């Protein structure tokens, strides 16, 4: 069985409540339960972590080396500020897909710069919560 780990960063624990016009009304844990039940992912174990702390996200990335087949990372605002998370991604061999719920290019100008994109396998954004599903599917595609 393949294992994919989803990591959500700051404020993503508030999905469903926080700015529903941008992020929708669905709680992430409810969405995750639906995702895990999809037939297409029946042979994939999907682990989930959420943390508002940059250092804890870095520690988690380090700890996942060789323990998961891929990482789906929505680093939230740290995307635009964290060289530490960027360096952590560079320091592990586990592939990371950068995910964002909203289309960053339709948001504030400062959100268009990502320190993570250059060190990730790929980036998916703008498809709402479906961005996570697309990220998992991308790990199922042949190289």
C-alpha cells in the first residue's frame, strides 16, 4: 500500500469557518474523510497533520523521510515567507507537492511569490479542496 501524507500549515485548521468566500464552507476533516473513502484511493493510506508552527512543520518534514511515498503540503502563509520550510523540503528525498486552495494569482501580489515551488515536485492551486485530490492523483501517475 502506498502512503501519502498531507500537511496543512497555519490557519488551515479553520477551514469551513475562515473566509468561506475564498476557502469554502467545508471543514477539512470532513473533506479528508470523504477523500479517504474514494474508490480511486482504496490502495493509498492518507495520513494528515496540521500545525500552525513553522518549526514543527520543518520537524515533521524531516521525520517523514522514508516513511511516506509523498507529501502534499499546504504551507499557507509560510509559502511566501519560509526559507526554513524550503530548505527542509530540499533536505529530504521524499517528493513534495505544493497545494493551495485558492488561485494565488487572483490574490494579493505578495502571495504570488512562493519559496516552496522551486523545491517541490509540482504545484497545484486554485481548485478549492479538490487541489488535495489532484495532488494525490499526481503521485499515482507514472514518472
